[in-house]
């Protein structure tokens, strides 16, 4: 599911992802489990400036979550 939100003069495309979709992506990334990076993006909005490549957006979000967890 996605929606378009207005912020000032900027429109942002917001993607909402389910836990099942995140699990599928985590499996592709060969993580042992969702607990490995405490998926902070499960109930979080993943924002993209009108991209059709949702997987690339999620890759960045997952990488971000992993980097945050390491700090």
C-alpha cells in the first residue's frame, strides 16, 4: 500500500510495508532473523521521492537500520 503526502511544496510517496514483506526481504539478505537488526522499519514509513523501485528503497532502510544498530 502506498499514498502520496504533501509537505509544503514537496510531494512524497510513502510506502507502508508489512512484517511478512520485511521477513521476505530479510530472508533474501540472508539475515538469521528479524531480531538481527531489530527491524525498526516494520511499522515505520519508508519514504521515497517518486521511485518505482521499492526494493531499492527498502535496501537503504534496512542498511540504515543495521548501521544504527551497530553504533
